[in-house]
């Protein structure tokens, strides 16, 4: 189950509650210079068995292009629709899949595992070539299989209508 929450918007009836849990001071920092342009780092341990499309995931990778994945394959900067129908681009959660760049000054990425959930947090992430526009994204993976993606501090002018947001299984036809 994928749920979204936006800062400054009231939840819809039955919708998720926005609750940013900042891990910048407590989480493990990821080297954004290593991620750079079109990079991926990991694997990191989820900290519990996370069921994703009926498969148990214990490890994850962080992608510079706005996604958390469950395999070590290259994650392209060219976003597409989901399902991808491409065996090279599978097994991921797209928070804001686009040509993002994580090595700009001020960008930081963290992760932290808790007993019942994992948080991956992007602070001040930007598109390649657009350093004036940033956003913060949180991926929260819950032990019960739910996924929450939250967005915070989106700079006015940030282009929001060209990224892909969603989940893609290890089956190219299922997303």
C-alpha cells in the first residue's frame, strides 16, 4: 500500500497524516558526492523483513534520481511510466524519479531504521542543472508493508509535472 502526504495540506478523509520525522541529526549520512549524477549506493539493511509485492526485502539501495530500490542494477535518470515493462528497471519505490543530482552544495541524504519502520530522507535535492529549486522527500517503509512518501519544503518554481512517483515490482509488467 502506497500513501502520500504533503506538508501544509489537510489529510483527506481516510488519507495519511503528514508527520515529518526529521532524521538529519540521528540518521546515517549517505555520501552525496559518491551518488553524484545517476549514482546508487548500498546495500543497506532495512532492519526488518519488508514485504514488497509478496517478496521479502532485507536490503535497499539509494538512488540519486529520487528512488529507493531493492536491487543493485543501474537506475536510469530517464523516468518512464509504471509499470516500466523493462526488466532493467524494476523493484523500486519512486519518490520523485527524474534526472536528480545529489552532489550540489546543501543536498544531504540520510537513512535510519527503527523497530517498525525505515526512513530514507533527501534534504535539498535538486534536478540536474536546477540548483535554485530544491525539495525534501521522505520514504517511510513500515514493517506491515505500507509505504509512505512525504514531501516538504518544495521551492516555488520547482517543476513538479515531469517526474514519476509510484512503486514497481520485480516483474516489469507489475507496478
